[in-house]
């Protein structure tokens, strides 16, 4: 891994951590209540979503499933089998697991009540900050986008297509949590920042680890040839 790439990934991870920490500090300083931006986006969501059971409901009901733990476990397991449990599988699973654990710790620290449950479209039992769905889906699909682009088997156009689809999922799942009335805007922003940070650190470690292995393989091949 080049020094430039290493510095870039460190800066990205640090920036995402700052976003998460600042949002968390603001929420705590505000007494865990809804911020003005939370209230504005919440009211917008309630105004545009219509009645429960309509197209918006069923569309986002499907989308929001991508953020549940059972989907994350199933998706990672399927990829692990496809990748034959090689290093990629572990560098996908471990950052997602760390992100999930950190989001749980943050929930215990902040203990932010969810929005008014009379407006919920789904039932949730945990606290609000940060959004677990946003954390999980961001961690998974940022890593998937990375592995798509480093894959030697996919054509360029297909890499961009699959990456764009992953990007859409990363954006729509957090939006679904706001539309369903179970999270505030700051909940999903913090979740996305936390998941993105863990994914970025995972990418950095993967590049360092695999870079060393590739160098060893090249040196071994050169020695055999000489």
C-alpha cells in the first residue's frame, strides 16, 4: 500500500470519526431531544410518505430489510462461501461486526428516545442513536464497493454499475428509517459515519495485509526463477 493511499484512508476514517463524535456531542448537549434539522426532516417525511400500506410503505419496507442483522449475517455468509472463506471474507465480516458492536455501545451511552411511536410504520424496541440499520448497511456496502473495484474478474462498466447500486442502497436504507418514523436525521448520519469509518479502516488493513502477501509472492517467484 502506497504512503499516499495510506494517508488518504487514515484521513477519511478520521474525518468520519469526527462527524460521528460531533453529532453525538451535539445530541447529548441538546438533552437527546430532536434538533431543529431532525424536526424539519421528520415533518417532511410524515408529509410525503402518505398512508401506511401504499407504494412508499412497501418500497421502503423491502429496502429497510437490508439493514437488519439477519440480512447482514446471511449476505456475509453467502459472500464468504463464494470467496471460499479467503481473506476477503474476514476483512468484510470483522469490520461489520466491529461497527455493530460500536453502535451498540453508543446506544448504551446516549440512550436517546425514538421519535413519537404513534407515527411508526414498524415496531422497534431499542434506543434511537445511532441508527443500527444505517451503521450496518454502510459498513457492508462500502466494503463491497471496494472489493468490486479491486476484482480482476469484472469489467469496468459492470464495476461501476454494481457500485452505483450499492451506493443507492447505502442512501435508501437510512432514508427508510426516517420515512418509517423510527429514527431522526442525526441518528442515521451518525450511523452512516460510524459504519463508513469501520469499513475504511477495514479497507486500509486489507490493503496493508494483502500488499505484504503480494510482495512475498513476487519475491518467492523471483527467487524460484533465478
